[in-house]
């Protein structure tokens, strides 16, 4: 069985290391578990948000976030985060450089695009990032997913993989949610889709051994 692992947006901008961006509680603590997850796979994939300074969705204050926008591919307002050249753009310390991954995606580069999932450059899911085609070309049988944040980009990436026909396991110790409510809601949504959630290293390894 060919297994790929996917580190979704494991960036400093989604951790308390960059408190002015989108600090996911304990987001900086997933590196060890992402690296463990990678030991179970033949291919390691990764993604980064790469947002321009003049993005249409940018607001200055956290209380102004999550307001609807009249853009087809940028649906909500967010504070500035993961801008190339700034500390928040960087992957968490202890992860490989992007060039050391087997496949890597930069997303949200255009000012009017704010995708969540890593499989498409747009919310409408018309413009592929190529990751689905890569997985298909490598004949991958299973994808293990972690990263940030569980209730946004991780969830959407998992649903995109699932929709494309890939069996997916979310490794919960390797992800964190922006809110507790988001964590509970996302778990329920994924379970309703039949997507497996692994709570421990042992459980993840056991899932991976099932042919």
C-alpha cells in the first residue's frame, strides 16, 4: 500500500509565535507528530498560504474578521497572515524546507483568491494545484493529513481529497483548531463523511497496516 502524508499550512502565522496573525492555540506543538506521521508514508506533501499584502480580504482588527465579502473566490475577511517575507510565512521549525518535500503547494497568492483547501487554487474548485494529479500518478492508496488549522484549511483539504476518491486519515495529534467549537464541529463533519480520525500514534499505525 502506497501512503502519502500531507502537512497542510504548518506555518508560524497560524501559531502563537505570530500573535498578530491567526494564532491557533498550541499550533506550534504539532511538529513532532507531523514528523512521526511522515515516517509512515512513502511521499511527503506540504502546503503554505502565500498571501499578498494588498489582498482584498484583509482587515486590521480581529473583531472585523469572518465578515462576508462580495468576491467569488474570497468569501470572508481575515487579518493579514502568512505574507511572503514575514515570519508568519515560514514553516514551523523542525519541518523540512519546502524543497525537501516530494510535492509542495503555495496557495492564495493572488490578491482576490483566498482558498482554504490545498487541492485547488480557488474556492470554486476549478483550478487544480496539481496535487490530486500527483497522487494519482504515484498510485497513492492512502493519505494521512495534519497541519493548521483543523477547522479550516485542513478540513477543506481532507474533504477535497475524499471527494477525489482518496482514502484519508486525519491524525489529530498533528493538527489544532482555531476554536474548540470548530474542532468539535469539524470532527463531526468528517466522521459523517466516513473519514477516519486517528487519536494516537498506535491508532494511526494500526490504520495504516490495514490493507
